[in-house]
C-alpha cells in the first residue's frame, strides 16, 4: 500500500509540539537527505521522485509539494552540500591568502567524514557535462568562483620576489581544482589508499614553490 501524501493536519487536530513551519523545515531536510542518497547511488537521470519519496514515507506528489520539480530538488541538494563549507568560512572571518588555503585543506579533511555528500557531488558533477543537465549552471558558476578565489589566495600566499602573473595563478587554481575533484573519485573507490588532505597540500606547496615562493607551512 502506498504511503499517504505529505499533507499538513488541519488546525487543532494534532498534539505535535512543533510548529507548522518547523514540521515543514524538518520534512524538507528529510527529502533533501533522501534525494542526496538516491542521486548518489543512481544519478539524477535514473533516480526517481518515487525512490526519494519511499525513503521519506510519502508519495512523489508529497515531494513535489515541497520542491515543485525534480530539478529544483537537485539544486537544493547541491546547495545543502556547500552549507558546511560556507558556515566554516564565515566562522573563519573571511580568510584570505594562506588562511584561505588552510580552510581548503580543512574542507578536504571534513569531506573524508561525509562520504554521501562527496559521492553525490562526484556523480552529479560528471553528469552535469551532458547537454541540458539542470545542474550545469550551478557547477559552471561554482567552478568559476572557486578558481577565482583560489587564484587570489595563491597569489597572496606566494611569498616570491616577483608577483606571479594572473594568468599563471589562474592556471594553478584550475590545476588545484582538478586535483581535488580527481582525488575524490580515487578516494571513493579506495579510501584506505588515498590521503586527500596530504595530496592537496603537496599540490599547493608544489605550485607555490614553482613560482619562487615557500611551502604553505602550518596553520
């Protein structure tokens, strides 16, 4: 028998101490978590709203009640993925230069404790290169912003005799992004064989020293 659609009870008919807005927020969080698991395992194309709804105990109409479309739910999954990183960055008072690079290393370490999020990101980023994929604009914007932030941080962290050309910094940032994302694939397939944090630090140090600077050093 199919579970009932996700509807709010009429006013005055429940003893639930949570407010209606709290119940809605918690339900949305459950759906996003379930969607992340489904998209991680099956990808966006093959993961259905029914799969997601079944994990939460509602119908697919109930999922649509909260998110409107499958595409919008995907966007929320991607936004949720970055919540921890944004919060950590805010707590660190908007770090720049070497401090930003240390924040990147801390994020890599954090990712080793949230396999599901890393898996969802990896699957969806690969899928996003296909024509018309709804996550493509999100990933394009994310990569552009990340490369810009890393280029700025590398330039400020590089204690070299001469300033590094912007073009070189942008290339270095693209290399660093490629290393981080490529390492995640290897780590997901064989976690015990890959130390992502150490490998990313080695890449940062290699870039800095190639420009005549010094390694990153301790936080």
